[in-house]
C-alpha cells in the first residue's frame, strides 16, 4: 500500500499563495513521486479566504496564538483550524505532512510568531494546520527539510 502524503498545494505549483505568486518546489514533488507516494494536496488559506488575500501572521495574544491579517488585524484562526480538522478527519491515513516553510498555516518548525506590537518572538513555531497534524501524531516536515529527512 502506497504511503499518503499531505502536501501544501503551493509546493505542487498551484496558484494559492496569499499574493498570487507561484512558489512551487519541483524538487520536493519529484522526490515524492520518485518514492511512489500518493500526494494529497491542501491549502487552508486558499480554500477559506481565496487568492489573492491579505497576508496573515501568527500573533501571541492573551487568548493564545492567533492567525491575524497583517493590516486589517482580522482573526482567521478558526476557519484554518476547522479546515485542518476536516482535512485530517477526511484523510485519517496520512503518513507524512509536508508544509511550506515559514507559512502561518503550514510551516512545521519555521513559522514566525510575533507579539501584538510586531516584535518577532520565535522563528521555530508550527503553523495552525501543521500543529493539527502534529497533535494527531502525523510525522511533519517543512519542504526545505524533506529531502534531508526522507
């Protein structure tokens, strides 16, 4: 039985980044295809908010970590959390989660966390969807580290 990989759709070359720019990573896709993995693409931000959209950051608040838009300060945490829960419930047999490095949704250990004044607190956080994968004990890795670890 083939292993199932959840892959950030932007890495597969889909036009789903916040600013509409392409950020495909053909090396990652080629590596996964060579290994014979079944690739299941996802993008919580495009699905929930469309493309293009206002960028968001992870912000440490009194209520915990929130995904807030950079300029309008809109809280987008819940839609991304709900998307992640639905995705992993629909695909309970994911073997590996591959996220886009530094993404507030999909970064595994490279997402940036700021305080409410915009000061960087950490550059080693998990994005919202990556955190859900980890909470479900799914192995998770950023695209930049995939070929080093697999």
